[in-house]
C-alpha cells in the first residue's frame, strides 16, 4: 500500500489569525457540542476531505473561545470545516483587513 507523504505547510497556513471567540462558541453550541465533540467533528471533516486525521485540542478551542487566542490559518480552516462554516465567519472583525493602519498625527 502506498504511503501518504505530508507536504510541508505553505507560508499562508502558518500565519496567525485572531478569531471571534463568541462566534466559535455560538456555532459549537448551535450544534449542541462540547469542546471534545467539536474536536471529533474537526477530525472527521479532515479525514473525509483529505484522508488525514488532523484536529485541534480542547485546550486550543477553549483558548480561542475565551481569550481569542491567535491560531494558524491552517488550523482555522480545520475549525471551519468541523463547524461546517466559511472560515471568514470565524475571523475577528478587522483581523484580515487589507488597509494599513493610519499614521497618527503629532
């Protein structure tokens, strides 16, 4: 049986993004899931899409929901697949803005 080789993640997948913790928690609760059940849903979605069993930990999910901790963009994609939503629905407002911050006037 041929071995699956894992490709190194591209640079975009490693970029950190801040999520809207309440949006993540709301979607998890809408499904009636505990954090551990969400972990299982993420793993199942990943396996169905790629044949690989990738997921997040309950601690990562808690950190996102409670402290809006940044996670890698690739992990955001996993989380969105597990929740069955578009990744942009989970990103904190202004996080992916293409606008440069205005310079302050002195």
